[in-house]
């Protein structure tokens, strides 16, 4: 195991990680990052400003980097491939830290970004896409050490990270080339079409969302999502990484506490971040996102489903596009005997003190916004406008008709129509 890992941000070494006792991480700030951005800068993380104490007794360093890893079986498999345990964040990042969310690269001391051999993309042949997806249980995220591609990305759902050429050809990244698309195949439940429908509806409502496509990989439905934390170079060079962090990272919260009932961030906490470190207008955007989540029946929205974007030349954060949105109340679930099950309607974050999405009303959303500091009249206008846009856009949105019917019923119930 390398005894030092360097955290690079926008091609600047910002911190050094070393392994501590009981799988903790020691963090030391690099002079280059302090010189470029200054002490106290939130450019890496609002929850971990540059120069902040982050030694073995301060777990914020560990929390931030632990939030960069996936959850569940993917994490267990990555740990096995790294020859360590799932609790060993340092050991896993040593093996899989070269392509992470945002602009961060975590690489052994003495190496530089782009120093992992030649970097670029290999065109995928017909059939390669299904082979990559079929191998996700043994090669999570499409990792391929033989190509030098060692990515990490948060989340529980199985996914593959790929590149894509201008003509639409899917590509396998190699070396330090960043992945630019996330492919999420259907699993036990048909989620790809559901999420695509919800994101297309959000776009029709004027909300910022990533570009999405539905693919057929040898009979398997796959949702393809263009990464918003990558910026395509106009001259065809390797895309640039754009820094972002999720709501758990920004609030210095461990990933295991992503749900509010577990002690994780509430919506008002995220609103406070935007008000204190971002554009106040983004607080209103957060209300639009929350209203939309309630309208489509997305009960699983939690702190890791909201992110903020960082600019290398400004300390101000911006709310990232809406992502990971699906109608959980429209999921077709079956029990072990093949019988129907009720979808979970328990909210990941309370809305106006309501814990069940079936009980959320427009008044609940207004009550919630009032705790953020939004005047009730202004909140009412935002909630009403967003619900009206959802209902107006449904007939014009291509997608899963059953999901759209569930969304219509939910949005009408919330709006009282």
C-alpha cells in the first residue's frame, strides 16, 4: 500500500492523505492549494474548507472521501479487488481514486494527473456494451485496471462509466481519461424508463437536468446519463473535470447518514448552504426541485441526491442539475413469491414535517420553504407554478405512460386539483 496519496483538484495538489489507525485517514493540506485558493476556501468542500483541522480526531476528512465511494455490493467488490475491507476508504481510493465525482483525482504521491500512461478512449464494438454491463458484479463501474481505468462514484445502483464520441459511439476510457456518461441498467425492478421519464418531464418543466437516453443492450433497458461534472472540450481534446460535491460532503456528514431520520441533513440544511455560500436564487431553485420530487412521487430523495458545483476561480457554489429522480411510488415491486408489494412512501427528507410522500400537500411545501427563510407568499407562487408546469408538461413528455399517469395523480393531489 502506498503510504501517501495526493488529492489533486484542477491540476493543483491540495491535500495529502495518509492511513491512520482504525481505518481513519490523516489529512494534511498542501502549500500549493493554500497558495492558489487561500486558507478557509470552500473550493474543495464547503464542509472541509482548505486549512481546516482534519486529523485522526477530526473525521471530516474521512467523511468527505468516504462519500466518494459507492455503497453495497459495488463497494464490497471494489474492496476485494483492492485487497482490503469496505471500511478501508484509504485503501479503496488508492486503487480506485483516479476518476471520481467532480474534479478530484486521488493518486499516489510522486505521480501526476495524466501520468497513468497514455490516456484516451477506445471505441466499443457491437456487443461490448452488454459485456461491460454483464460484468458489473465483478468489475463495478466498468473498472478495468488493465486499461488504467480505476473509477469511483457514489451510489447504490449498479452502473457503468463510459466515454462517448461525437458521433455517438460508446467508448472505453483508459489511463486518466475521465468518464463522461453514466449507464444504469435495469435490475430487479424496471427503473431505467421510470427515471428517464421523470428527467424528461423535469426538462419540460424548465428544470436543469442532465441529458438522458434510453438504450437497448441486447434486450436489457439501460438509462444513459451525460455527466454534468464533465465539460466537453470544443477541439475534441480530453474533456475537463468540473468540481462538485453532494449534500453529505457539503455538510460533513458520513454517507451512512444520508437520510434525515438517521441524523442526516434536512432540506433546510441544504437551503442554508446555498444561502450562505451560493446564489440566494438557488434557494428558490431548491424549492422547485423539492416540489418536483414530490409531484413525481420520488420518496427516496436524500442528501446525496442533491449536489453543488464549485468554480476554480470563485468561492461561490451553485446548485447542480437535478439527478437520480424517479417515481418511487410508481415502481412495480414484487415479493419473493412474485406477488405485488406496496412501494415505500417514506421520505428520505421531511417536507413540512411530513414523513410520508402520500401526505405531502402544497401547504407542506410552503411550510418547509418558510423554514428556509422564503416568504410564504413567494413560496406559494413557486410551488403553484411548478405543479402547474408538471401537469401541463405531462401530455407533451415522451416516456412510460404508466409512470406519467401516477405522476399526474400525485401532482393533482398535491395541488388540490
